[in-house]
């Protein structure tokens, strides 16, 4: 069974997930980029952050070095790489 995520457009399937591990002092967390697909087949990209493996609401802040980690990891996530191509 595919994992689901709630979106303003209804439930969506999580097709790909790319976590970027981060640390601020003693705090450890991850920013997560997810490729979602709605029931109608529309593709969505969600940015979230997680603590203890649970996605949280709120703003996602990435440092320049975290963006570089994300860029390098996109090669292993072709759907996200295609969706995020600028």
C-alpha cells in the first residue's frame, strides 16, 4: 500500500521522498521533499520538515549547504528531479 499525505486538494499518494538530514546545535531533524500524486493524477511537490520520522507543519528552512545536499541527492529520485527542474 502506498503511503498517503493530506493536501489542500485531498489525499495524495507519496511517490518519492527525499530527506535532507540537518542539525542546529543539539537539535537533529530533516527537511523532506516529497513527490505526490493526487487522485486525479496531478503531480505535487511538498516541502516539509520532520522530527522523529513524523512530518510537521510549518516553514522549511534550508541552508545553502543543505540545498547542495538536496541537489546531489536528486539523481536518486528521478521523479523529483524532473519536477524540480528549473
